[in-house]
């Protein structure tokens, strides 16, 4: 059974999808209420060992605990970002409630659970901390995806040694249909919502894989159009997927 790391589990929608497709899932989540919900929702999968919950924040800091901020207005806005409280910060810091949570690192997760087939990371602005560790670690998942809030995320994925890339506008995920027969695990008639990462690995469109320079230009063009006229540009937010496989191998799928 192949393993998926779900870093930033949120309410468990992605985890449920991966489990239904037959993967073993290591879900890492710092927010206590989401862990409590997952324990009830996935009690059978936890008992069988198909799902392991890790109630910790992934950081690149060697410490036992860290301050984590609950967003009281947006249920997917909980974050490690302490810059929200700087004197010149944009936004209302009063909406955040600080919590003390346990920590782990990517290296420790690899040591304890092995290197996953696919690693999905969406941790609200702290994704680059995970990538910084991946750059330093010789171990590589075959596929990864990270939320892209700046071009630095793509550049760090390239520095990690990944060969092929695909940018996905997450806003469009609800319009997609699962391939049948499946190309990853079991067929699941999933309908993606705005909190799910969507297709991964070999089920991403084979024609849309590109090299690092091309995906960087695509992201910068999308950002430029959005800044020029947000009402014209397609709304959404981006994930970047990357693979250790070559473009030739992926486009042949």
C-alpha cells in the first residue's frame, strides 16, 4: 500500500479521498479541533492503521512547541505566521487566537513513517519551511504538491531536484471528473470542493506537465493578469505539483 503525507489536513476532505482510493495516509495537523473531528470521522481507518494522525505543526525549528494562530474568521486560515502581528502588518491581528502546539519536522516524519509516494502540503504560508527541509534532505517523494503564494515555492521545488511541474488553479477543481479507469489507486467518483487539493500524481493531465522555467513563467503571467484586472482574470489560488519523473515519462501516461 503506497503512502501519502497530507500536511495540513484541515477538515480531512483530502484524507478521505486518499483513503477511499486505497492509500495509507499520514495526516499532519496542528489545529486540535480538526484532529478531534478526524478521530470521529475516520475511526475505522485509524483502527486498521490505514490512517495515522499526527497532531503537530511542521516547522524547520528544533523545538518541542511553537505558537500557532487560530483564525477566528476563516476556518482554513490557521497559521504559524507571526508576521501578522508586526507593526506594519496588513489585516486585523485581533482575529487570531494564539495556541501552543507540538512540533515535528519533515525529516522526523520521513524517519518515522518512511518516504511517501506523494506529499501534499498546504499550511497557510509556512509551505516554504517544508521545502527548505526537502532541499536539505536526500530523500524524495515521487510526487509533491505545494500551495504557491510566491514564485519562491516553485524555485525551491526545482532546487529540491524535481524534474517536471504542473500548475493547477484550485478554483477549477469542482469542474473536474475522475478518470475511469483510474491511474492512481482505486476509482473514486469524487466531486472536489474548494477545500480539496484535487488530482495528484499520474491522474493530473499528462499534456500539462512542463519544465521548471515554463511553470515559473506561467505563474508569473497569472499573477500579472490578476494584478492588472482581477475582475477579468479567473479567480482562484494555485497549487504547484512536481514529480521526479521526466516530462517524457509523464507525457506518455
